[in-house]
C-alpha cells in the first residue's frame, strides 16, 4: 500500500496513532486552560464543562487553518524530512513523539501546568540540532528565522497574559460595579446567570482558540510523519493544478533576470545566482507534467525542496536588495514577486482533510479526560485567595485573545502559560504580589524554563541513538 512494504505500512499507522495519542494527551493535559474557571466558579458542572470544551476544541482545530502547523514543519531543514534511508526518517519521528509524550505525561502526573507547545517545539529543536552532526555537510540544522519567531512567541506570550489580565481587571472595575462579580464562589451555589454567561463565553473562546493553535501542532506532527515516510504522496499537494505553479515560477524567473547582477555586492550576487539556479531546477521538474501527479515520484520531494528554497531566498533577496543599485524592479513588480513566491508555497503548505479531522477528534476526546489535577492548581494554588468570578473571566478572555492573535500570525503559543500567567496577573491586581503562592509560581516557572532544554537534550539524544541502531 502507498508503495510501502507491509512492515513499513504498519510502522506508518503506528506513527500516526502515536501522534494522535500525543494530541489526546495534549487535550487532557491542557483541559484546565479552558474549564478551570467555569468549574471552579461552579458556572458549569465538570462533566458538562469538559464535553463542551472538547466540542469547541474540535471546531478550533477543524476551522482554525494550518498556519501554525506549517510553522512547525518549517522549523526543520527540508533535508531532515526525507532521507534515502527510511529508517533514518523513523529515527526522527520516534524521537519527536517519545520525547513529547514522556514530558507531557510526567508534568501532568505531578499537576504542573506545562506547555505542550514547549514540549513539541523543544523536541523539534533537539532533532534539528542533532541532525547537524549526522546530516549532509553544510546543511543548516534549523530554520533559524522560524526558530526565533517561535521562541519569541513562547517567551513573550506569558508576559502579555500577565500584563493584560491586570489591565482587564482594571477595565472590569470601571465598567462592572456589582460586588458579586469580584467575590469568590460560594460553596454549593451557582453564580448569578449573567456571571455564568460571561464565564461560559470566555471559557468557550479559550477552548476554540486552544484548538486553533495547539491542535495545529498535531496536524504539523502528522504531516512531518507523512512527508518523511511517503514523500511521493505528501511532499506536494497532488490535488492542485500545476498551471499556476508554472506561471509563478516563470514570473519569478523573469524578475530575477531583470536585476542587474553587475551592481550587486558579493553576498547578494551569490543569493541571486542561487535563486536562479533553484528556479531552473524547478522548471525542469514541472515543465513536462500536465498535473502534479505527473511529476515522477522520485522528483516530488526535490520539487518541494526547490519551492521552499525559492520562497526563502526570494524573501531574503527582496529584503536585502530592495534599495540596492541594479535592483530594477518597480514597487508593483516587487509586490507581484512576493505574491508569486507566496503562491508557490501553497503547493507545499497543505494538510489533507482527514489529518485535520483525526487531530480534531484526538484533541476533542482528550479534552474530556484528566482535568482534575491541573484545575485545582489553576483555581487554588496560584493565588492565596480563591479565584473570583472577575479573575476567572479576565484570565480566560486574555488567554483566548492572545492565542487567537498568535494563530492568526501562524505562531505557536503556550496556552497553559498564557492562562496561568493571566490568573497570576488577576491575583496581583486584587492583592498585589503578596497575593501569589510563590511555591506554585516557582514550579510553573521551573517547568517553563527547563522544558525546552530538557526536550532538546532528550529528543536529540534519542535521535542520535536511533540513527545508530536503525
């Protein structure tokens, strides 16, 4: 099947199943991000809250796009995704999944709000760095532009959550004068209807945004598996018509030849010549095909590599050379140059509908289990006073908006740490820094700080071990 031996087909199924297990764990590991506020404030019964959250996590994955998923894939060098030795590809996949599952389960067991985003991205960093020691000479271990973007997103988002929760509490106090909104939940008594409405809406928003960001990481993980094991089917989007691709390649080719290379410095000239060379390679591959399926199996990953390389080098060339002498392109031509480069990426940046459905179900079902350990941490152990209605609403609202903005820009973000920092910010707004339980804050910060280094070392070590054994 799919051109694989029976044994390798079974390995493929097991790898995809393992990715679904990771996303299932992600669901129950991160459930507290959405349901802690409504459960702790007694706005919804736990059973109803987790099912409701699971449904909206499902919709978040299914409707949230794939920008974050593609960002995850693009962290790795294209050479790391497909090796002539299929067992080397399995080394990469096993290293990613085993590391992510071990760390997620470990932190969940001890009730520590830890980021699945940090876990997966740290694993990818580890594999990328380890690949530098065993991969082709001269290959960049990671796409450092994407690494910096992802790193900054993970670093800054908790700070944003903390600061904006304080601001949101200030706005609430200006707008909502009812004292009930700022009280802690009463034992065995539901909050007023209007308070329940606010908390349910903000919790739903967190669930949807969590799915649209964290769920995409699972989509990216499955696509890494598919591209690595069967690139002939998944290196390119076989459903697309190559006519547009050919038009875009010809347009880029025309623009690159319009640039006066004699007036460029050595670095820019090298970049331009490399871009021209890659365009020529891609034109040769696709020029005799009526559709993408007509591209020979052995050439499809090569075409993928050319498309990604053309896109990256086009961006670098336009950024560095727009004001250079000899850059004989008008603003309109530069605009179309950029558009052609982005359009090319649509042939590599895709995910089949069944992958999105699979991850949607895994995350949604996972959300319905395992919520108790971390809900208590969120509700009682971050602040010295119990979580009030206003604090629950402000932290959820800030978390939902921060995650949604990150998904829009295709950046991974830690749902766990955004909400935890939002709760901490709301506690500070009500009682100052003294209102925080520093033991819990310390545990969360330690997990936040060490997750990426630990997962880098674990994933990198496993990758090198498996490459030696397989």
